[in-house]
C-alpha cells in the first residue's frame, strides 16, 4: 500500500509553487505555537519538556540533590540505559513523564486534580512500597495526587532489569504526541512541589552513615536518609 503525504499551500501549478520559493527537497515542519489558555498551556513537545522544567525548578529550590536529564526515551530508553549500565547502586528510580489523558480507560483522571502516580503501564509496575511512601509525603504536604494505569512506558522501567525498583510520576497531558499537547498549570506546580517535598523529606531523616541513592529520570539524586524513612 502506497502512502503519500500532501501539504496544501493554496497554489495550483508547479510553476506557482516554484515562484513561491518552494522546491523539491525543501523541509516542511509543523507550526510552533505556545498558547496560554486560562489554566492551561498548549504547545508541541510538552512530553517531556514539562519534565525538564519540573527538574529545573526543583533544582533551584534545593541543591541537596544532583539532577541528570536523559535523552531518546521514545526510541529505546537510550539515555536511561546509559545511566543504568554505569551506575548500579540506586535503591529507587523515579521517572518524570507524561500521562495520556483523557481516554475511556482513565475517565477518573482529570487535569487540574494533581500529579499522577503512574502505577502500571506496558513497561512495568511501580514499587508498591515506595508509592505508598510518596502518598504519605503528599498527605503531609497537602499535595493532591491521582493514581492510574496506562499504556506506553517510561525510562524508569529499564532499572528493573538491574534489580532497582521504580516509581513513575506524571501529570495529565491532553492530545499527547500532537502539536497541541495541553496540560494544567496547577498540575505542573503541584508536581514541582512534590519532587521538592520528596527531597526535603529525605533530608529531614538524615543520618550521615546511610546513603540513599535515588535516580529520577530525568533526575539523578544522591540523598542521605535514615534507614526507617
């Protein structure tokens, strides 16, 4: 089956197209727009630009962690694999990634209702123990949270192959993998606060002879922590 892609530019002949400055082998790209729509923002590549932004804001708030951004998740978790193959001593991997909203599968997930613990997806199952720890953090800090399963996967799953549990934290993104991806600004704010709260909770439990190493993708954190925390 032959598939062809057409771009209608409103011209009728080859000569008109050439006079317009368009020729064979020229590039065609999607329009780049950033929109603020009341409580929402919309643009392309929010997946996973918002994750990068979350980590940048968390880093500004606390220098207690070391942050590392990964690449090429969509084509084989290549950045995550590089880290997993070179750093073996993590006790937990936390993936910061998007959550496709709002399908029949997840009607209970609503933009604006808080970050999401992406508990199960096609690539893996979150650590129940660590997910419950995170729920305790959100309860203490009055951060709204949602829990759901979905398709797809995250960078965190690659660490399971190395015996490292993971948790995926997300926010609901409408029209995922389109040029008009959309998320709620409050969800973004709450996820930033959640990442900061997780780091601060670990700091409060500090005992110098324990080292709790947490990898957050796109975030690498070395966190001292008491064994009971």
